[in-house]
């Protein structure tokens, strides 16, 4: 009970600081978005063009050489890519967040998790930009639109919370061990192949498929997103709750490690 109350008070304090430093958070988010497209002629249009170009190339390759028999493969592929790319970009870019803002952390008191929050949120904004490409492809391929498409916000929020938790853990670990960045790059590559982004999960071996379904949260988030956007069907409540378990679990673990080690950041940045 005492630990539970301590955790609740910690969450309340974090929310209070987010409100108190909302202007700083807004500036950091805007800065990250602007830096991402700095000196780019097309600017924010790349948020739409990039997933479109990748989809076109992968559709040609996998539709020509690997015939998986997936209906409306472009939408299937893009649904998986936008979800996975958000997770990959938000967590990978968060690795050096604390180190990059070391000068500001040394000069004044700022809740350190705000830098991670701003980084993940800026990528989340980019995720919504990329949805324009998905809608465009759905229109071109004459996909069926339904009310259930709007439920995409549920898996989107779950992957956001999950990514924030992973980002908190990765960012604090990188402060002490710079090799974490290189190790994590390998992990992301492995996860990209173990998550059915361009293939149906049915092609996996029978002994591997249950492991991916149970222990790969990215598969779950991609599946939930595809169920409402690609298939236009009602989401499974059990899977939503399971996704919430993964999201909250990752967030709690990441927040606990971050809170435990944040006072030592100043010695390493």
C-alpha cells in the first residue's frame, strides 16, 4: 500500500510538472519538428512522401517476388509501417536526448523527463502527419471506410505510452553506457523482422508464431491498428487490455529506472 501511494504521488508530481513546464515542452516539441525538416525544400510534405515512397518500393518488391496473397497490400503494408516507424524513430531519437540537453540541465533545474516526453511527442505529431499518406492510399485503392476506422486512436495511444516508457529507459541507460545506442539499433532491426509488417503472421513457423503473438507487443499494436483501419472491424477488448498492459508496464518500468538514476545524470553528461 505504501509503495502504491508513493507511485501515485510520483505520477501526480510528474503531471504537475508537465503542466508547470508546458511552455517549455511546447517549445521543445516545435524545435524537434523544425530541426527534422530544416533546410528541406519540401519540409513537412516529407512526412507524407516518405511513407508513400517506401510503400511503393516495398509493394513492387513484395507483390512481384513474394506473393503472400494479401488483399490491398499497400494499405496492409502502410498500416504496419506507420506504427512501427513511430516506435522506432521515437525511441531511437530519444537515446541521446539527455546528453544533447546536458548544457541546459547543468545550468538550471528542469524536470529531465520533459526532454524525453518532448522527443516522443514530436514523433507522435509526425505519426499523425504520416496518416495523411495512409488515407491517400486508402482512397486510391478504394478501401472501405467505416466508423471503426476512427478507433485507430486506441492502439495509437497505447503505442505512444509504450514508446514513452521504452524511451525513458533507453535515454537514462545511454547516459551511463553509450554502447546502448548500438545495441538498441540491432534490437530494432530484429524487431522489424519479427513483426509482421510486410508478411502475414501465418507464414511463421508453428513454434515461433505463438511467441510473436504473446511476447512481441509491437505485433499486438500493429494488429490492433490494422483491425480498425485495414479491416474496418471492431477491436477485440481482450487485445486492447493486453495492449494496455504492455503499454503501462513499459511506462512504469521506464519511469522507475529514470527516476532512480536521474540525479546522477549530471556526473556523466
